[in-house]
C-alpha cells in the first residue's frame, strides 16, 4: 500500500479523535456550567402550610410552554413536507394544521400548473 495513503488514513483517524475530544470537552463544560448555575441561585422559600381540604391549584400552561408550542407550530408549518410528521405540535395548536394545509394546497396548485 502506498505510504501516502497510510499516512492519510492515520491522519483521518487522529482528526476524528480530535473532533470527538472537542465535543466531549464542550459537553463537560455545559454540564459544569449547569452545575455551577444551580449553586448561585437563591434557595427556594419554604412552602406555606396548606389545609388538608384545600382544592388543588389549577395547572395552566405558562408563557414558556406557549412559546415552545408556537415555535414548534411555525417549524411544522414551514417544513410542510410529507416526510416530517410533527403531530404533537399540531395537537397543541390547531392553527398549525391550517397553515400546513395552506402550504400543501399551494404546492399542489403549483404542481398542477407546472403539469399544464
């Protein structure tokens, strides 16, 4: 075998090792930052005493969940391909189905026009 090919093979193996090492270091740094961020947050206050027969508080979707659902619906509407099946977002926001249906109808109309 050609010595140049052998050297190239070893360099590619070394390159893969370097890339994987960089990813591992980045992952460990993210874990370290998450751990350190938890230390600097104030301790949660002690919960107030709740009577035994008090009704449970209503659980509502906060703004973060709504934002995540809106972003997911926008992604689902933009992707509009048959190979992407994003069902959880379309169940959360009905208007994402309408947006996807409009995109698909527009594409079908363009395909029909191209055939003529």
